[in-house]
């Protein structure tokens, strides 16, 4: 049974789930058909789009919104102004947009738009097309939109563009009119200011006509391999190219985005992973990078195996690693990465972006509101993958991640993780919050409920929420079901506040046969506490103090003490010392509790 068939079967079962889901979960659906005629001389293109939109919501929709992302790359856009007014702008953007000429800007414009054959009125507002409907779309009904549009590819600045720093000619991301998401919170028609994306699940049928010298790769399966050649043909022989242009026909099912890249000098390699996935690699014919890109291929297969085991089976038949863009960015069934890197960096960026195929392109969180759920979860799992695949042999792969978080937490510039991705005062605060604090959320959850429970949580999360739009509460509820622990307090403190964790050894009192250790909760966020006691002579004991509001005890815990209620600022731990004297006491020897001040976590007893 192929993965394609499994996907179709899942779609069928998912439709049944809608009828049976007592929680009332629903999500919208789109089917795109697009034909693009690309002029490589001026980097402009004309497009036609037929979009069938199915309203699975309980609401009547009287308007819709399209994202028109390329309009961000114009002087005076919100992206431009924000980049020039934030204190620490992204160096890739800076003031570059403000200096673009008419030939260098990006634009995307709707020329005509019809709903079920009737002409619509619309208004372009920056990067969002506002559309008033002639006929509302009722619940459980569909409507078909037909749009003729035109676009111009900007010079490469952020994610999308032409002629990037490594000479890749076309990085075509966010390049088409994209229907905005509508969910239980309403419309998500956010302007494109700088952060990431949210999309409607659906199917894409895309035809791209472009100069015949270009080699393309991206989302979806090529439908006409023998017409376009360059390694896609079934028989392995390149075909003769006739005329000035070729039309590349792609199809992608059950995705929420579509991306492509093109260059005249791409080398195209492909290998088959152990699970049967075809892995495509497209990179520049540059002798300085070819060896690294060849060596990357087996590592990518190993990384795929790791994610299949530790998250869930990759559901598509192919994945492409493509040189392009401005760093590394994930898209449906592919990634665009810059390729002139040291080998370790090349593998690392591939691991991170490939992990996004699970944490965003299968588990499709709203990146604008819950950016830590895709960036943080990806950072967590890719760090573990790199440790194994690259034989790094690190005892704690998250040491630097924790340091990044605690540095921000102690800086005074932290904002809650519920902050909209565009509303952070500083880019650094966004980066650390999304990537480091997001990864710590998972690693620390392993501290709370045990690594085995965390592993099982990730597997069950994938099984229950793949091809949907999970929220933070959906994830933490899975963790509660797997472990049996109460965890709403953790989600609340960690993601909705800037409360921190800080425990200390306040005092030690030695009495006959017993040592009394006074522990203090200095900051506001509570935690179950593990205390390691080293005795003279080389022995040690680990004491576990449950947290009362968790109403749970870690299964493999030893020396389980009475629980600690949050409102009590101190706790007395009684350690029997009839036979051995204590040498050292340490709170959280694992280092997995994100204590913002670890200097008071250790007490060495003097002679």
C-alpha cells in the first residue's frame, strides 16, 4: 500500500471524523488549480487560478481574504517600515526594501475575480486582498473562485526572490494568491510583516510554463516527467526540449502551501530512503559545494528515519532539499536552504527544516500565534537527531538552548509566548522565545513526566493531530492523557506569562541522625523537585518532591517525599544520616529544570 493511497484513505476517514467528533473540531478546505506563464527576462508572470473553497465551519461567510505576499517587497510596506524602525532588524532585510527600484520590487495583483461566475469587488490593502462576496458561503457549502493575476518576483531579500546571494535564480515561495485561514477564532488575514504563516489544508494542481533551460523542484509530484527531463523522467534518459518554454505540471495533495524553485545550473540527485520516500536534492553546479551535497544525501535519509521513529511516519512519497532562499525555510514537501556551508551546518539546517515537515506541514499550528510550537518543537527534535546522526555523543544536547532561554528570562526583555509573532519588541526576543524557550518547553516536559511519557506524547500527538491545526491546549491534553499528570498549570505559566523557575537551598541544619534541608521557591513558577545528595564515601541518593497541583508522581522516582503545595514558599527535606555524612546537596542534577539562577542550587557541606 503506497503512502499516496494511505493519504487518500486518511482523508476519507477524516471526513467521517468530522461527523463523529464530539469536540466540534472542523477545518476549511481548498482545491487550487493554477497555470503560470513566467517571463524570465523581467521576472514577471501571469497566472490563472481556480479555487474551490469548502466552508466546513458552522458560520456563514460574507467575505474572504487572500494573502498577496509579494507586495511586502515594496518601499513603504509594513515589512519595510517595521524593519527600519525595530531596534534590532533582521540583517537580511534592514533598509533594503526601501531602496528597491520599480524593476526590483515584488508585486502581486488580482486582475479579475469571480465567484461562481459572477464578478466580485475587491480591494488590495498591502499584502491582503479584501473580497466582499456576492453570495455568502453557507455552512457545509462550497464556492468556486476564478482569478486572473500577475506578479513580479522581488530581488532576494527575505525567503522569496530572485538571484539570491548564492546565485540561485528563483526562490518561489509565497508567490501565489493564497486564501487566508478561517477557523474557530475567525479570519487569520495577517499582513506579511516578517514572520511565518498559516494556511488552509487542500490540494494543488499547478502548471508552470518557463524557459526550457530552467530546472525546477519543490512541492508536489511531477506529472509529466518525460516532457521536462533533467532526472525526473522514468526511464532515466533526457528528452529533447523543443520550443522556448516547457510546462512543468505538479500535483500536491493534502498540503497547505505550494513552493517551487528554479535555476539553470541545478544538479538534480535523488535517492530512496529506507521507508521508500524519494529524496530529491537540487543544488548549484559549484565544485566547492558538490562534495558536501553528495555527502548530505545519506545523512538526510538517516534524519528521515529518526523523525519517522520519534514523531511518526512521513506520509508523502517524496521530499526535496533545494538550494535557494536566504537561510533555511520549510515548505510543503520541501525546504529551501542556502548551500555554501560547512558540512555540519549543511546537515544541521537540513535536519531543522526537515523536522518542520512534521511540526508545521503535517501538524499545522498557527505560526503567527503559536510560533514556539513549530520552531521550538522542531529545534527540540532536530537537536536529538543531530546528536545521533552526527555522532555528537552529548549527554545534554539542550545545554546551549537552556542558556539562551535563561539569558532572555533574566534580561527584562522577555514577552509571553502567546505574543503574536509580529508583536515582539525585539527580534532577539522573538527568536529566543520561539526557538529556545519552545524547545525547553518539551525538554522540561520530559523532566516533569519522564522521557518515555514525553516520547509517547509526541507519537500520540502526531497520530491524533496530523493534517489538522492543533493548538497548545491540544498538545498538553495529549501529554495529560499519556502520563496521567495534571499539566494545565505548566502550559499556563510557561507560555502565557513570563513567570520564571527559581529554587534554592536556603539552609541546612544537621541534627543527630538527620539533616534538615530547607528549600525555597524563589520565583513564581512551581516545579516538582529532584534533590541529589552525595554522601562521603561515594554513595548518593535522589529524593523526589512531587508538586501538589500535578497530582502525580513520576513512575521511576526514588525516595518519594510529601508533595509541595505552590503557596508554601519553603519546604523542609529530612535526610536520614545515621550511617553517612553528607558531602553535597544539589537541586535538579539533570539540568532539565529551567532554573534561572542555578548558583543557589548546590550546597557543599564543610568539614
